[in-house]
């Protein structure tokens, strides 16, 4: 019951909290030094026309930036920003990426990395006089709780509460299934076999849902339902191993034999799952955050506003799964009683 | 036999629903439709899939319980 309530809170909160403002796109993408640049910027959740104190910069590195000469908000989400790019530069590199930073009192400050690629022409003199004057201080801070804006992800960042939490909950249910499998092998109590099977079944349901939801998410962000990403393929293998568990349970009619086989297979499947899902994806490149390196539970990918709903979502889905498993357990126990009688 | 028919009907309904979702998301609208609202429809789809999954579980449990009930009835 608590699980359902928490899940409803996650659903409402996760859907209603707005995203932070961000830059969807900006044109042109290239410029040369000495140009006067009219940059068409399309924003998301921005207030380009209502906010009064609009400021913008093109940032070269941590100390060098130029301020916009003019900011014209066509409407809330479209603006034309005029930059005068000096001939003289503080760097001698041929091509330099610049970060666009926009700041106003409603949206706070937000940035678009690599918004503009500066191609250097005519052997400029090395000078930073024009680039050091930008006043990048007193940036405003937006009020209210908002989820981070990420390019490509956009609103789909909310899927973290459902897709990712589903996998975490699946793992918790699998641990419960493993515990009961071990307990069955130790005690030989048939009730543990029932519990192990029920937890595993719900976990498999969660896994299949996790694959389906991931597929939908991938269609919107990676533009395909299935990529050759390691994590996807390894998870698919892990799911197949667990699906074989269901087949195994259905295959043997002998009670004791089936229970023993299933319990041993659960231990094997769980041990196979850990390298498949947690080790191999981290050893190679992957589209999933945190793979090919360290876990993603840090930085801006999962900031405190997301955590506020992400962790409750894991708890909610685990409780919901436990409840569903308990329904199955009660059904199996009843069935057991009736068939023992007859 | 009756239960098998029920499951078949259920699966057919799900397939038709899926087909409709695909129709709405892919073909009848320009592809910009998906992206025009910051891809919020993907979140809606994800929640719908989870809901369908849970309903699928409940439906199967319902069928199993019906079988058990019938079994008890036949014994009495």
C-alpha cells in the first residue's frame, strides 16, 4: 500500500516539476574572428521576452569571454544575440569551440557548450585585451525546484524515475529470490521454494518491462529501438538466462527435483547476472551513463532534485514488486494446500 | 478452454493497442511532433508500458485464481 502511495507521489512530482531552461539550438555554428555575429538562439522553458535583465557571453576558456553587444528576445523561446568578435585573440589555435552563456533574472544562468566554432583567419595578434573585459560575475540564480536540462534528453530525463528505478527494484527482488533459494537448499522447506519462485517471477516481469521502457527511451534519444550497446546486449543475455529459469520450472513434474534444480539455477543465474550487467559494460564504451568508467550516480546526471524522486521511486517499485510477489506466494500456498488434500 | 480464449483476446487487444501507439507516434504526424514537446511522450509511453505490465500480471493471476476456484467447486 505504501508502495502505491509513494509511486503516485513520484508520478505526480516527477511529471509536474518543470525542467530548467536550456538552449535547444543556436545558429550559425561557425564564425571567424572580426565578424559581427547575429546568433539565432532557440531556448526551452526560457523567458527571453519577459525577463528584463538579459545578458549573454561567448566563453573561450576560464578567464576569456566576450559579452553580447545586443540581446533581442523575439518571443519567450527565441532570441537574436549580437556579438562582435574581436580580431585579436588570446590563443593561436586554428579552431576554438566557444560556450554560449545566457543569464537573466527569471531563468538564472545556463550554458550551451560548443555553441560556436571560431575559425581563426589572417594571423591575428596575440592579445587578450578584448577578451578579458567580460563581467561574468553576479550571475542570477533561478528560484524553485527544477530538473536539470540536458541536450537530447530534454523531458525524457523524467524516465530516470521509471526505467532506471525499475532495474534497481528488479535487482532487489532478485536478491530476495536468491535469499529464498539459498534458504531452500539449506532447510529443504518447500515454502522457501515458493517464495523464491515468486520473487524471481516478478523480477523477470520487471526486467522485461525495463527492456521495453529502455527501448522506448532509446527510440527518442538514440533514435533506434535497439542499439548494439554492450549494456543492452548483456542485459538481454541475463534476461534470457532468467527466462530459461521459467522454462526449467515448467519442465519437471517432480516436486522435489524441480525445487532443487530451480534453487541451484537461481544461484547460477544471479552469479551470471553480476558480471553481465555490472562488470562487462563498465569495461567498454557504452551509451549508458557511467559505463566505460565509473557509476553515474553523481554530477549533473543525477542531481539532488532528481534524487528526491529517484530514490522514493526505487522504494515504491520494490514495495509494489514485493506486494505482487506476496500475492503470487499466497496463491501458490493455497494451490499447494488444495492439491495436497486431493 | 474458456481461459485460453480469454488470454488470446487479451493478447490481441494488447497488439492492437501497440499498433495504435505506433500509428500515433510514427506515421500520422510529422516526426517533429515527437520532439515538439521536449519528447514528453516518451515518458508517457514508458509509464503506459509499466502500467500494462502490472495489469498483465494481475490478469494472469486472476485467471490462475479462477482455475483454482473451479477446481474447488468441482471437488465439492
